[in-house]
């Protein structure tokens, strides 16, 4: 079996990329997404790959990044969750007393994903010393399960106080609830306990993670089951993987139990793919922007290392606290600006772009699928940056007249002509994206002028030069892999990854008792991770273990993550850990307290089984510039119209330099080269933009 297939579902398009693991040959397809039945789009894409000779019976791996989990949460279309928690505690309703912004008068407390109506309080208690204060009453659990069933519960979550220290009661409760369900003829498949997802402290975050996992699990499992059945019918006998938010992948069976761990798997694959590209080009510092159909996402890799957080907030913005999840996630940010984002005018008469979007259906007005509202794609078309006849290399016919009609109302309201209105929308969208990159760079202490910008996605290469001009970024890299399917390609390079985090608060001491304590916790977590790999059929000798500690000065509230050397720890390693923490604290906050005590808060262990990454080979050029030249087109640059050359990306020779302004049209995206930049093809087929 030679083929490995990556599948990425976006708001408007579903992308598939297949690589022959023996000779590196690759095929890709891009089809329309089919919400809410996303599996239809996936199967359409599989059918098109089969027409190119990619057979599922010859496929060893399918790696899938999906939006089912996040869409289920955002659209509030998940299951009724029955929640068992400790009597006297109402953590999901109380949430956090501290507000991020005390002067935010629009603040609203997030509404929990399960209500008090679906909550059963259980008279049990484990104290902070890990000892049982009140034993669990089995009959109380069984009665509670039946009562929640009568109320309409479809999935269950269990979160008890201090279970991160001692999960015994949660494990016993799951068994009793399963028994009660099975007695009524219902399989107890959808029961989540918080300690399985996280052994970190902070009860609200942990309980909310368990509830969200239970909320999406029935729909997610149903979706995966449909796909697995369809794949099997087509002869697939390989391993089906799901991408994880932490930058790896796990089997579908693991993902069915913990779907919340896959919440941002698609965008993360683009960052991991960019790291593969960075190694190839010897680029150490990367900012990655993924311009999609409905959102734009950005991440950062310093020295080709991503920052991984174990807390991720869904739907957090300037007005909303959002919903916390205790799952490892690569640090990415996103905004509701993409190719199908709707352009509108607010009450103050200001032009706005997004966050609402036309999506796959009806799509931008120019697609001719019934969309009437103006979108960012329509704006680029009116300004002349997009081909007025078709997109996707000719596969998608578009109508410029429909775009003009969609913008007439906004143009009249702003008292501007159509081209100025469209260009204004482009600048607003690109300013939004520039602010997004400031969030992941400047606000974190990184200077974007010291990074190269990797731009992919359908709209990423269009917005990249405007962003680079705004932030002073010296170089833009548009990957040789077609931009619009780069996430799907990146999935093929993901490693199998599992990780565990456990809270155990102890002040660091330089003695044998403390090193024995550290080694004992790390050994226990490592054993559990290796057991997970073993259950998945991975040879344990191929698993690499990474260890980290979340540390803080005594009295602090927040922690910093510090790497720990492999193998047993001794006195010298403890001194090294303290020194690395002091250095990290100085870098992060501008000071360090070298004489202050340091506390361990969390133990973090990662297991990685490395996969052979897809290769980008050097190319030979058989084209000349005249082959690539498509003619000229008038574009509006915000001041006047000018006639600029248009080129076909796939026919550009490797040894030619293009000077902006010009436009390069690819099969999956359009690259805009502004007057600030010149551009060239490198020997791998990557398109590089540098300042003149």
C-alpha cells in the first residue's frame, strides 16, 4: 500500500492531497464543501482522486482534519449533555469571578453547554490531600443516570472536585453510569470523565472540557462512522487518522473518545507543513498565515518551534470570555475574514469585512450560486486582481457583473464609486489580518521584521504583500505545494502524537527526595503514554519521549513551560531547570527573581512516533516567460487604474525575476506582487517575494 491521503475541510472547499510514499508523486483535488453533510464533499474528492489513479485499496493512511467539532460548538447543534458533579458545587454556572477587562460594559457571562436541568449533584468528595472524604454512592449514580435519560440526555460528562489529583471516583462513576444505561438497552458509549481529558487543576476549565467533549461526541462519532464505512466499501484497509490540535495525529478510535482534542487540527497542519518547508529553505523564523474561505488563521514558529498551550479558549473575542478547554493546542489565532466574508457598513458609516460569511452556499455573488451580498472575493474581482472569467485554473466560472451589482448598495451609501469601495474593503480586510499577526508576534515580544511570512490558503497569497508592507516583513514564501491545498499536504507530514499533563504542586528542592518525586511522576506519565501507543499498534522502540515542567515563582499565578532532559533527573539537572526558568522568565517579562523559590505546577510528557515527511524535490523548468505570460489587465491600486502583466504560476520558469506590480495566477490561488516587491521561483518551485 503506497498512498497516503490528507483531507482538509474548509468553509467553502474540501481539499485532498495524495502522495505516493515510494516515489513522492502527488495528486490533489479541491471540491466544494457540503455542510452540514461534510462527508459528501470528502467522498466526492475521493472519487476524483480515484480517477487520477489513487486507489483506496492501495492506501496505507488517511489523515483527516475536519471542522465538525468546532462547527458543532459554534452552531450549538450538539447533544443534550447530562452532567454529574460533586454535590454543593455549581462550577459551570459560577465560572470565573475575575474578568479579563473590568471596564468592558458589553461583557456577558458565557452560557454553559449544559444546564442545571441536566445536572445531577452527587454526594461524594475527595479532598485536596487525595484522600476520600465522602465515599461514592453507586445507587445515587444509577438513579441519576435514569433521571437524566428521562429528561432527554444523549451524552454524559462526569466532573468531580479534585479528580485531577485522584480520579478514582470519576472512574467508578463511569462504570456505574454505563451499567445503568445498559440495563435500559442503551450502549454507554458517550460518557466522558474529566480526568481522562486532563489531570490539570482548575475545575471550571476541566469540567467545561469534559462537557464540550460530550457535547460534540455523538455527532462526531456518527460522522466518522459514515466515513469509515464508505472508505471500507471502496477497499480501504489502512489506518484512519485524525489531526490533533497539538500538531500531531491520532487514530480514529482515539479521536472518537476525545474529539475535543481535534478542535483545530486543520489549521495546525498548515503550520507543521510550513516547518517542513522552513527546514528545506533554511528559514528558522516563520510567521504562517492561512487565508481561507471564511477565516484567516495565523501562527508563529521561532527557531522552527511552535508554542503549545494546554488551555485553549473557543469563541473568545474582545467582548466574550469564551469557553476554556484543557487540551494541548498549538498557539494560533484567527479572525472572521476570508474570501467569502461579507462586506458591510456599520451604524457609524464605516466599512467592515466579516465576520459573517457567505460560505460554500450561496458563496460570493460572482459565483452565480444565488449569493446577493458583497464579499471580499467580489471586491478583489472588481479591483482587477482576480481573473474576471474563472478561478481554480478554470474550474470555477465567475461573473463580474454580479459582483458589481452586489457592491452597488454599499457604494451608494459610502458615496464612492465601485472600484474605490472594493479597494477599501480589500484594505480593511488586510488591516484586520495585519492586526492578527501583531497579536501573535508584537504582543508576544517578537519583531515581525525578523521573520519570513509563509502565505497559503486560497486568499493568503493575495493579502500577504499588503500585510508585509504594513509590518515590515522582508520576505514572503508561497509554497511550491498549491496554496489552496497546503493544509491537506501538511497533514501527510504529521507525526503520531500523544501527551499528558498532570498537576502536582511542589517547591523545587535540590535533594534526592525531590528528584525521586520528579522521576516517579514522569515515569508514571510516560508509562501511560507508551500504553496508548501500544494499543494503537505502534512499536514502542520508535516512540520519542519529550518532557516539560510548568514552573512559577512561589506566590505567582501563572506558569512558564521549561523543557527537561531525557532520562532520570539528578541534582545537576535540577540546577539546569532552575537556570532555564530564570532565563525564560526574563525573556517573557523583562525580569527574573534568581533568589526566589520556584514551584513545579504541571508535569507535561509528550510521546511522538515520527512519520516520514513528504519531500519537496528540486524541479526542472521547461518553460520560458512568454509561455507564462497571459496578457495584461487593469487593476485599481487605490489611486488610479494601471495596466499590469498577468502570469500563469505553473508555467513560470525557475530563473526569472518578476517586478511588481503584477499578478500571478495559480490553480488554487492568486499571488499579488505589489510595487514594493520583486519575486522569483526557487529551484523547488516555491514562489519567493522579497523587497526591491
